[in-house]
């Protein structure tokens, strides 16, 4: 399968989109992207950027021979499988030196794990590294768009993606020295086993394996669920939670929701962030499995018109 894997042999992320001012300006503006810097394990130009899927094509090269920061755009030639979607992917890589980019040409195609370019410090970089940004879909327009902070961010047809939501880590290829707090999924980890299913409809979560048992929550369509076991076509997802196995599939949707669990003894469900407390399927008991549909200002949407405080989930 055409999995998208982390493109360096040593992961040593020195800055993420979360913890550096120059990067955080990318994530608080509109539109946004999610850059990371990786120096391939140690100071100096000693690491290559490798093709992370079956094939990628060079779509654009910018900055060679100028004072502007050098930027390379790569695009997958077919749809790839990521932890969160199946689609084309565009990757933007910055700070590669002129001497490396001069070896490349528009339309050039690379195969999986083939070396593309050596890390550099072209532009305003203080040391050799790759500045990497990932987008879903194909390159859009010039590949860059200015956000509300006046910062140029990656422009793709499907929008920018967090790196940990785009790349698997192939442990046979990449050694992790530091992920800088980002949680990547291993290509061969439990997250990729047959225990995971995807909901094909909105499902009631019941305390037993039959419709006669009380419903305590709703899991929305396109949620990834780990199934412990099946009982008469009911999927057990925790010690006291069951969902119908009739609406589960192994097919990965283009976008899916991950899950967390309630940590409070009883957690109120509201109709919107800080809104009215709902009486139906509320409050949620400790340990309840919830879907992370979206997050806003300390609140998490768990299904349509159902919100809970983000402080009490993990």
C-alpha cells in the first residue's frame, strides 16, 4: 500500500509549529500551515530528504540564485495513505542549497526512499536543516498564500496538514532521536492492526451488546474505533461500551476522527461551547469513549450539537 512515511533517516525535530514564534505565526493566522524543522540528527549538512511514498514529482523550485529562501515543492503522483486521509499530498521543503536544487528539474520523478536533496541553511537559517510543511491534495496556484499575519504559508487544494497526521514512521527506515512532543504513528504499530475499524454511520454507544441496553453516548460517522472483541455482531470498545458491528468497516475514509476518554466522574454535554447543558445522553460517565470532531477555545465537539470541556478528556 502507498503509505506516506517520514522522509528522513533520523528524526530530530528541533522546532515544531507549536513551540517557536517564527513557526507559531503560521498556525494562528488564516489560512495556516504546520511547519517543522529537522536537522537530521546532528549539526551540519549530513542528512538527505528521501521520497516518502511510491512516487513524487518535482512541481516547483523557488529562490535559486537569489537572496530569497530556497523552496522546493514535491507532489505525489497518486493518492497516498496517511494516518488521517487518503489523497494526493504536496510537501514543501525549504533551506536546501543552490548546489542541490540545481541538480533537480521540474517534472523529475523520484521513487520511494530515493534521496532527493541534502539539508542546507540557505536563506535566514542559523544551521543546516529541512523546513518541512505538508498539504493535502495538489499544489494550488503558486504553492504559497499570505495569511492574516502576513506570513506566506503552503497553498494546496486540500489545505495544510499537521506532520503527525500526514506521516507514518517506518521503523525500518527512520530512527527517532527527537519528535519534539509530536505523536507520530508507527507504520507497523498497533494503530495499524486489524483491531481498528471505522464507523459508517452515527452509532449509539450502549452499556451492553444489544439494543435493549441503555445508550450513553453517540459516536459519529467516520470515527476510528479500536475493537476489543465482537459479541453477536456487537463490537466491544471498552469494558462497558458496545456499538453495532453492522456499521463498521475496514475501509479508511478520506478523513476520520480519533477518540479519547472522559477523565471526570461525570462530564456535562452542552449544545455548543459553554452553552446549555443537554439532558439527553448527559452527563457522560468516567471512561466514556468520545470522538474528537473539532476543538474550539477549550471545548471539544464530540458529535452534532454536542460539546464537552477539553479539560476532562485524555
